[in-house]
């Protein structure tokens, strides 16, 4: 068990009622001077020690008070009288048994309450985790909606040039549609695309009429094999000879490292 799991058990250990694996785990932490558990147990022992003081004060027996008064009077006599010391009986205990029982019961209730608070804190942490996950999912959905809106804008613009990127290696592969706009960028869409391993990614390239290919974007098909994205145009429109897609290592490559998988002539 880690320190957070042991934290609610400090009071039970200080009372001496913690047993089994929980006690063994806590003592293992104490044996190696755990910086979290050592002060925690010390604080628990202090709290338990203070519980005994919570009992009400008890009036001393009248017989004991009389003996103390008699002893004070006889101190002036020439012959000192030594009073016999009586062994206190159970009925003359300074703190009655009921007080100790009440203190122990209070300690047990305190330990139970602290453990319940620990469980509630764990539930609260789990709830916060779920809320963060829901926030991330909501943000991802908003990004997807915004991406779809941008793709639709490029597709419907009369200034966009539609292109069809055909598969070059496997003719059974789906076709990739592209829409090239001089200002809004290039939008690409596809359905039923094959999945890509986590160590690989697809990369879109502008192939200029002269010079090396220029990376436009890296992307991966969604869970249902769909692609929808918009990338900026970083090469003059009249200088783009073709659009191409290759499969690259995750994170993309500065230049293609594999054969072109999809391609469309532009100019």
C-alpha cells in the first residue's frame, strides 16, 4: 500500500487496533523512515494521547482528603507519625473505566470518520478525473466540428480546384478527394481508409514543378476510416505539379521515405 492508502489508518495504528496486512504495510513504511508516514503516525499518537484528557475531573475520596489534612497537622509534632500507605483500590482510580471506554470509542469513531473522509476524497478525485476527461472529449468534438466547417467551406467555394488522389500501389484502396483553394488552403476527404499503425502516419505533400516535395500536413484516419482536414498552401499555386500522400514514421518526415501511395496531377 502507498502512503495515501495508509493515511486513514494512522489513528487505528496509534490505538493498537490495526492488524493484518495493513499493519504490516504501515510498519514497513515506518521501518524505512517514510517521510510521509512517520509524521502522520506521530500526529495520530498525539491525538490519541489527548483523548484521555477529555474525561471529566474526578473528586478525590473524602478519606484521602482527611489523611492529607491529618498529615499536615502532625508535621509540627515532635514525634513524626508515619501514615501507612494504602494500595489504591479499583474504586479509587483517578480516571474511571467508563472514561477510558469513552475515549477509546471516540478514537474509533474518529478513525472511522477519517477513513470515510479518505474514501470520499478518493471518490472526489475520480469524479474530477472523469470531468477532465469529459472536458477533453468535448474539446475534441468542438475541434472536429470546426474542422468539418472549414472543410465544407473549401469544398463549396467556387474558387477551389477539385482533385482526385488515386491509389498508386493497390487499386482497391479508396480514393482521396482534394480541394485546392489559393487562400483557404487545401482540403482533403476520404472514407473507408485503412488503419495506420501507431508508429506510422500519413503525410500530404505538395510536389512542385521543380525542387523537392514540401510537406503540407500529417494525418491519420479516424476510427471509422474517415479523413477530413484543411492544410495551408505553402507553395505558389502555379508551381504545384501534383499532390501526393505517403506513409511515414509517426511525427512525419522532412522528405518522403516511402513510395507514393496516392497522387493527383495539379498543373
